[in-house]
C-alpha cells in the first residue's frame, strides 16, 4: 500500500535525512521525500497499520529534524 | 514571505544593526561584549537549540551543529586572545541565516510559480438536480449526472456534451493556443476552459478518474521518481559532511603536533581557526537544494508546453536519447485512415465495403473505423457470426451466411487465395468471399504536415538515428520513409515483432545513448515499456497511453518530441553546471582555508553565494521558451 502525506520542512538536506529515517522505520517498505513538492510518499509493508507506522515515522523524522511536520 | 520568514528577517535586521552599532560606537569593554552576545543570540539561538537537540538525538553531523561549533569556536578563540572582537562569529551566523532565509524564500517562490503552471484543478461543479443548479465539490458528482459549464469556467469532469456549442481553450493541457470547437454529442475533457457558450454535459467519469485529476496526480508524483543525479547528490551529501568534519579535526590536531615534534611553535590557535573555517563550508546545501529544484522546474516548464514527464529519472534519460523509434500510425501519420479506392473487383464497390466493414465490426483498429466511415452506417452486428481476428493478418467472419476474409497479403497466402498485389502506397485489405478473391480496398493514412521539420529538429537536438516501424507492406513503408526523410524503416511487422526490433536496436545503441519509442498509445504498451523511454502522443483523453508511457505528449504535434528532448538537455546542463560549480567553489575554499589564505568570512560568503547562484541557475530550467 502506498500513501502520500504533506510535510513541512525547511531545508533540502533535512528532507533527505527524513527520507533516510522513514526508510529505516519498521513497517515501511520504501519511502521518498520530495522537498520541492513537500510530499512524503510511503510504501507500507503488507499488514502494517499506516496510522501506527506513521507515528513512528514522525518520531524518527523529529529526531533528525526537530522542526519538521507530517500532516496525517 | 510567510510569517516564519518575516520573523527571521526581523531577527537578521536587529542583529545586523547591533553589529554595526558595536563597531561604530566607542563603548566600554563589558558593554561591547553584551551587545555582541545579544546580536549573536538574537540571530542564532535556534541554531544553538537545534544543535543541542541534535547532540541529544545523536545527529552530530547536521549543519546546525557545525555552525554552532564553528561560531562558538571563533568566540572561544577571541576570548583566548582577549581582543574583544567577536565580529567574525556574529557575522558568520548572520550570513548563514541570511543564506537560509534566501533559500527558503526562493524555494517557496519557485514552488508557487510551478504550482501556478499546473493550476488546472477546478474548484466546483454546477450539478443539475431536479432542474436546478447546485454548486458542489467536483468530488461529489456521480458518474452519469448532468453538469453545466458556463463561459469562462473550467470543465470539471470528463463527459459528453448534451446541449450547447462552444469553443474550448485547451492551452493548460496541451500548450496549444488554438481553441477547439465542440457541440452536442462531442466528448469533452476536464481541465479545458469553456470560452463562449453554455454547455450541458453528462459526466462519464468520476472526478478522481477524470483527465484533470490524472494529470495533476502524475505531475505531483513526478518528483518521487528520483533521477540518478539526485541520488548521487543525496549519497554525496551523506559522505561529504562527515568527511569535512574529520578533515577539520585532522587540521586542528595534526599540523600543530608535527610542528611540535619539529621543535617549532605549535600555533594551536591558528590551526584551530583554519579547522573552524572548514566547518563553515561543510554544509552541502547548494547542491542538495539546487539539483531537485532544477528537475522540478524542468518538469514544471515542460508541463506548461503540454509535455508531461513522469519523473526526474525520465527527464534524465530523455536528455541522452540518441535513437528515436516511431510507430508509424498516429506519430508520423495522422492515424486517420480514409478508403481511397477499391481495385480489381468485379462486384459493386459498396458491396465489398459493406462486407469488409461488417467483418471488421468487432475491431477498434483505425482501419476498421475508416471502413465504417466509408460504409456510412453502423454495421449491424446481428448479421455477423464467427468473427476470428488473426493478429497481424486480418479477420475472417461469416456475414449474411457468406464467409468473408479481409486482411493483408499474409492472410490470403494463409487461406490459399490467389490475390492481386497493390501498387499504390497505403494499407491494402484484400477481400475474399467464400474463398474467392473479390478485389482489394486501398486505405491510406496521411502524413502529418510538419513531420519533415520535426525529424530535422530531432537531428538538430542530437538524435543520430530515426527508425520507423510499421505493419504496412514494404513498398508503402518505403514511400512514406523517403517522403518524410526518416533514416530507417522496418515494414510488415506483427505487433510482437516491434518488441524484437526495439530490443535489437537497444543492443546496437552502445555507450550512454538511450532509445525512445514514440507511439500513439494504442496497442503499443509492451514496446513503450521495453524502450528506455516510452513517449505517447496525442494522449489527451487516452487513459491507456497516460498509464503506459513515461513521457506523455498531450497533443499529436510531432515537433513536441524534439522540444521535450531540448528541454531535458537544458535541464541536465543546468544540473551539471550546478554540481561542478558548487563542488569546485567548495574545494577551492577548503584548500584556501587549509592554507590559511581564506578566513571564515570568505568561507561563509562562498557557501551562501554558491547556494544563491545555484538556486537562481536552477530556476532557468523553468523557462522553456529558450532551450
């Protein structure tokens, strides 16, 4: 399952770091962050609960960039 | 500027004013220190906060941490020397924040200007309910309902015109400025602007499935297909920052130790300063921001011209295209077939056409449609039985009890019917009735008017080989190829052969050249996906083509192919310029910094300056008028 979320982030490098962080979160098969479109596309693993996984993704992203936001 | 940016601007101004005052006014030492501290914390407190959070979260190599270390280090050196001159630390922080602000404003601006290009989303639909009009969200309009589009409004949902006549402006979708006329019974595509009359439309799709939604989705998702350059940069950024940091550490420790061993003054302060200069240059911002921005702008600029590119990776591939393979129908020719004659028949022309039109009634191929057009009526399906379509040959069927075979030379050979070959260019449909040859129907397809210029433009854009694929007979294919000036042609192909030939051409390509396949999106999905890059033409309203292709040309103008290639070349040129420029400046700065020839001032100017120039350069990709 693939879902995309609007995000808010200020610097391009942080967007890359967020992508890395999201990719490493359990339940996430693949993730892509587009800094230009301010969008995060997340592909979930089968059976994963998107709402739950996204909470972890947000937590992981906050670690690399305290000011980021993911709108769910 | 948004609120966040305005706040930042205020902080920058206050800090700058304080910095100027402290240098102009003869203040006592302790007051100077206080003003310096105020200026420093005013502009840099958030950096320090993020740096602290970064340490807590074990993210030490982010730019906030590095800026904090560099500036605090500069302060420490100033304190040690007892000079009371903290200009450098404050100025570095100040310029860094100015750079960040500029970047944020520039990116926001380009985001908006690109979004404005794609501003084709309709806000509302006028739904007819019990004879009254209600303004509703397009998402809430069910399939088959009736909507009204007034002049000046955007068509919100795909449908069929029930009533009214008007001209439509399709510029937002195709880049084509000539209006398109529609009347009752015509299909209508969402995203067009109704220019003159009121139209009543019966919707044929939901909003989410309509052309406008699909296009928006496609363009918005384009940036998640990252190009190799983008991936290279994000990999590079991950290595670059730590590498520079360790470089700085080595610079601070090794040379003084060596000097110490040689019995010289270690000059710890000097080398520490040089190391801090390193840290200022360690942010890969210019690269990380400008590369995706260039691609984003390139894709946005292309979409304004009616060229939809599904991802940065395709834009990159497009710029390397050396071989272009055309599927003849719909790309080189208009794909509108007209019956131009019936030859060698002892029966009535209308009778032959009637049989052929009925035999082909199940096919949606352009050829069968032209037969129907000539026949003048819809074929009566009840009269037809046992339709068998033989791919690449033709059809056999029973019409009114007569067994009819309609197809090309191969079909006649297969059925063992003596046939008379045709000398004219075009597609020949031999007709056999009850196993007896009954003559052939000649159908020709007209070439597009500007195809010659389009092929010349391709060559000018750097394409070295153009190939035409067609199911037509050798003689017809040769005539067309010579007339339009295409390098090569392959004739008499079955649909499966096209994949084989494309594979063969791919092998012959060699090097970094890439192969593009151009089709009209009908029946060529396998080839479109086999080629390095699949381009579908005249795709407005054809879902299959939008789905299968990597690049979608909204109208069927062949000049757009070379435009697309030129746009991609320009975009990639900008990308490489930025990569080389940014890397070169950083390397020079690192070198000068290590030698002690460039101070922190020069470093921060270089860092911010490179980023500003790279962003401005990236925005050029948006301008597709000059490619």
